[in-house]
DNA sequence: GTCTATAGCGGGATAGAC
DNA sequence: GTCTATCCCGCTATAGAC
C-alpha cells in the first residue's frame, strides 16, 4: 500500500519537533528519520535536501495563519478588531506546540540560507491590518490621537508574542516549572486585550504624568 | 609581550558576533579564530571547549545587567519605577548589537546543553521587581486594582523585549530595510513607558468596554 | 517506496614544536 | 602564548539493490 502522504506527514511532524527543539544546524537527518520511524535515506525521496524539508515544515504552519489574519471583516469597530487580531495571534501560537520556538529561531536566523519569508507574511498579514484599525479608531475618536500607530501596533502584538516565545521565562516566573497550562494562555489573552484597550482608549483624565 | 586579556577579548568578540549571527551549532571554531584574527587552535588555550566559550560570551553580557536591574532604589513611586525598569531594559538590549539575537537563541535553546541560566537571572532581576512595583501601586491607589500583577509585568516587559528581538520584523514593517536607527529605539522606549502608564493608571472613566 | 552501503567532506579537539 | 599537523568522528547526500 502506497502511504506517500502518510509517510511524508510523519517526516514533517518529526522534523518540526526536532527543528523546534534543536534548531536547524543541530538537527540531523538520521534523527528525523528515527523520530519518524522511517529510514533516514527515505527523506531524500520526499524532500530535495535538508533546507527544503525545513522550509516545508514552516510553510505548513504559516500558510493557514496568513489566510486567517486576512479574514477580518473590512468594516469593524477598531477595538473589536484589535480583540480579534489578538485572538487570531493566540490561535496561531497554539496551532502547534512548536510554533513559538520555530518563530524564535526564525527571528534569530532571519538572514540564514534556510530562513523563510515567514517574517514578511506575518507582518503584512496582521501588522498592517492592525495599523489600519488604529488609524480608523483615531479618526472616529475611540482611540487616543497622540499615539503613534506603528508603535502602538507593536505594543499590542508584543504582549502575546512575547508571552509565547519567552515561555521558559514566563512559566518559570509564574511558578509553573514544567510548562504552562493551556488555560493560562487563554487568560493571558483576555488580559492582553484589556491591557491594550485600556492603554489605547481616550479618557477624560485630569492627572498629568511625569515628563 | 603577553597579550592574554587582549587576545581573549578578541576571541570573545568574534565568538559573540558569530554565535549571534549563526547560532551555537552552526558556528565553527575555525570561523571564530579567523574572525578574531588568531589561530583557531589557540581558542583551546583560553577556553576548555566550545560550550564554555559560549557560556563565557553570555556571562560577559548578562552579568552587568543583573547588577544594573538590582540598582533600583527601594522606595520609589511605582510609575517612576516602571519607567526606570523599561529604560534599563533598553540599555541592556543596546549594550551590544548582538544581545537581542543571543537572547532569542537562548529562549529557543533553553533546554540545550549549551544553554545558560541567563533566563533565571533576567527574570529574578527585573521581573520580580516589576511585580513588586505593581503591587505597591495597587496598594497606594496609583495602579488599577483589577489588573493581574504578573500578567501586567509581562505586558510591560514584552513591549521592549519584542521590539528588539523581532527587529527583522519591526524594521521591515516600519520601512527601514537595513536595520533600525538607534534613535528609533529611544523613541519606542518613550512610547512603551507611556503606553504602559496609560494602561495601568486608574481613571474615572464612564465608558464600558464590550464584554 | 523503501532499504543498505558508502563516498566525501568538514567539524571539534589534541599533540607537540617553537 | 602561538602555530602546524592531524586524528577521529559524524554528518549530508547519493548509488543502487529490492
């Protein structure tokens, strides 16, 4: 029985886990084969070489996110749009347990030969949309006009991004020594949305902040 | 003339640059020697092996930051304390152009043999202090009581952390295609402090946010 | 589609001359 | 302290049988 797609999926799964855990250079073809339960030489039947296997791993994960982020309704209240983008971001980070690490490595390796334009896709997808939402909110008076839209977009995105990518720090600091429970992530997402809304909305405030 | 310290410093500089750019596994002893302008075999005179060289690289950078973060005055207004911690964080990220990448790799590699407890030092240093500040602010009424202190600390730290670590994304998205100018980082730090203050301060606000 | 065997290269680390 | 020479290992990738 020809198990082409099944075998290649097993290879991709094993490769994803190992690339995430060890990085591109430290992951060996043999290790991937062993982890996948197939003969290492077989990898070269399905993928041209190690780099293309790596890129296939990334494409499988990042592809659907680009789709998902574009799915925001064109006309939507800015604050609600921000909430949805944060939720989509969380969903992406949780779409595989290895996504945050793969992303961290991609950030570090962005100029390496094996790197992907993941970066472009993620930014053009979500970031641009977020900037538009902020501008729209400043126009209709729901968002403070003194905020720089690009900086604000970074501030909003950073919360969830950092929460996942810095998970070894975060879980250590919060007292979970063996990785964070999934519900904690959902609660943080709630917090992140509220934190962002609170920072961003206009307010009739009399107090001055120190210069 | 015995140039012990000079030579070892040159080795550390070269190693730092290469470990940041290529990662631990992809960086070769020969490449470090060449980059440093010394004979590759000489590295083994100064450092026991590749891993200890890597750890020496990290220790050199992280050491002084742990000191710096602890330097906050014990009695300080919470909002001002937050400002200072953010500034210290920026200073650390800029203490060498390679720090953000090294940190990104350390986050991804945290369970590898070459990894350092950098993570513990950074969190116990800055994060705990930040949580204390938030709690103090909630006690004296300057900080919203409904915020979770740990989550809020993460939100504050994340802004600057992400800004630097995700620099390939950030500079691309902001239109700088060849790396970010240094002044932009200072402006972002200003923004991050204001964003955090705005999110965190109590306010006499009548509007409800959507549930 | 899957396996065995191996070519060919480049890495970390050491011995020992100077 | 610095350099040359080299050992030994494990990796990527391929050839070719089944």
